[in-house]
């Protein structure tokens, strides 16, 4: 079983890295991702990148599940 704490830490590091790479911009500005959360002055762009990655993972899991159910 994977270490969830370690995975979360790696995702956070990746989100911060990508956020810095894109000059602190959130995914809405970079990849036109429609964030499901409401932004405020306290929102950090790397939090939005984590939501973006989670959304990608959910879509990939859904596609994989659909492919398994095809004859």
C-alpha cells in the first residue's frame, strides 16, 4: 500500500514547482482550468495546482474504468 503522506508531500512539491515555473499563476491562467473552489486573497496558487492534478487523476481513473468495462 502506498504511503499517502509521502504522495501528498510529493504532489505539494510538484504543485509549488509548477506554480513557480509559471511565475505564481494559477492553472486558470496557464491551462484554462476552471477551479471548483472559490478564490480569495488567502488562496495560494499552488493549492489550485493540487486541485488541477487531482482533477486530472480523477479523469484518468474514470477513463481507465470505462476502458476496462468495454468488451
